[in-house]
């Protein structure tokens, strides 16, 4: 008995089927925020990795400081800063874009270290051979070094993809209707939290298992051997 309403097993199954379409719409938002956040993390992480490896200290030092700031401050603080502080300076972003950007910036600090490890795993002989063949440094990095480094770091990047997905519920504080926020609203209105929260847990489990399997398949199929220079 809950607030004068009796929820038996049949009622719970009926209730679950009735709210499933709403939760699935929230799941779509969760997936969209995850993918956009991961794209930001992957691109910004690569840029930070390149800047931190620069020989000029005036380039590498600010990149390292920025990375440490992202890594050592909570995601929630960064999210509030983007959502509440930037508008005071005329930069107003939609809540969804702000949340995805916050996720991407937070995890770019970690993906930058993954990129760095992958790039350092490529032997210096590759760069020296490219230089001997008069290949420009930019082309060497984009065509020779990076394509060899990325397949080696797919598992680590996949782990951060799953981590981003599990951090999406934080975006509910800026009124983004992802799965957990939708489940909370349903619970507030129906006085039944067990069913929607259990369903969200199950949907998250399915998403993470699918994402992990996809990363595993991608890792197995991508070649990891070196690229011959001709």
C-alpha cells in the first residue's frame, strides 16, 4: 500500500508497459547526449594531446593546465559554469548542447592521455622514415602516425564512451529529460518509483552491454599493424 494505492504484480506490469514509450524517448535523449559528448571528448582530447606534446612550452604548458583543471574539478561544477555563468557574458547555449559540451570537456582530459599513450606507442622510426621521404609533419601525423595509434586505443576510448553514458543523468540538473529524469518525474506523479527506476536500470544495462560489445567488435576488426612507407 503506497499513498492509498495498492500496486500488485499485475498493476506493476501494466504500469511498466504504459510508461515504456516515455522512457524510450528519454533513452533517445540519453544516447544523443552520449554520442555528442563522446565526439567532443574525442576531438578535444586529440587537440589537447597534440598541444601537450608540443616542444614550445608556451603551447604545452597552458594545455597541461587546462587538462588538469578539467580532470580535477567535478563535472557538476563545470556544467553549472557553462549553464549559468556563460550567459552572463552573452554566450547562451541550449540546455542539451550545454550538457553534451560539459560531458565532452570533462572526458577530453582523460581521452587526451589515452591519445598520448597511443601516439607514444608508435616507434620514432616511423617519423624518421617519413622525414627521410620528405613527407610534411602534418601529413606524417594525419596519414601515418594517427591511423596506427587509434586502433590501439579503441578499448580505452570505448570505456570512456560507457562512462559518459553513465554520467548523462547528471544533466538532469539543467532540466534535460534523459532517462533518469523522466523516471523521477513519473515517480513523482504516480507515487511509484520502483517500476520506472528499475526499468531505467535495465535500459542502462542493455545500452552499456551493447556499447561494450560494439567496441569489442571494432577493436577485433581494426588492423593494428604498422603502415608501410613506400
